[in-house]
C-alpha cells in the first residue's frame, strides 16, 4: 500500500517535530563540564556555585587524612595545582602520581575543590615493572 505524498510529508513533519522536541527539552542538569586543573586555576570564577568534573594528576606526597575522615590532597596539570577535599572512600586504583577525575564544587575562595565522587585511572596491567625481565 503506497502512501500519498501528503501523508508522507505529514508523517515526516510529525517525526521531525518529535525529534526537535526531545532535543530541546532534554535536561541539562545531567551534563557536567569536564575541564583540566589549569583551566580551573586560571578562571575559578567561571565555576562559582556549580558542579563540574576536573582532571589532573595527584601530587606525590600530598595525601593526608583530616580528623573528620576527609582525604586532603593536591592535583596538578601543566604546572597548575588545585587543593582537594574528598569526603568518600578512596578508590582501589587511587595512587599518588596517578590520574584522577573528580566531580565537585569550588569553595568560596576558589582555591579548593570539594568532592565526593572520583574516578582514578587504572594503572596499565601491561606496563612492565622497573627491573622486571622482558616478556617475549
């Protein structure tokens, strides 16, 4: 059964309208900006009052635990550093010198990230240990 041109245009119009509605009405609240430490440090005011994801490397020997159980450490990227207060358990893959992505908000003065969500890059199981015999 062949559809008339008018019916085809009507169906196409309905589909196009439905797609446009879905795109325009999709919630933005689930989308967080993903940035590196250097961008946050350069423009902390851009992140006032909003949650975002920040990527950096954990500075060696910076990890401490506060009396309240929070973890305190510093992350860096391209020579810029940002203090972090993390209020959850550290992932098993967390290590000083390793890469992390944290979700959080800056404090009032824009110098410390307060976070309760972290993804730590898993060290490659294929990297050889220093001094280990070469695999063939």
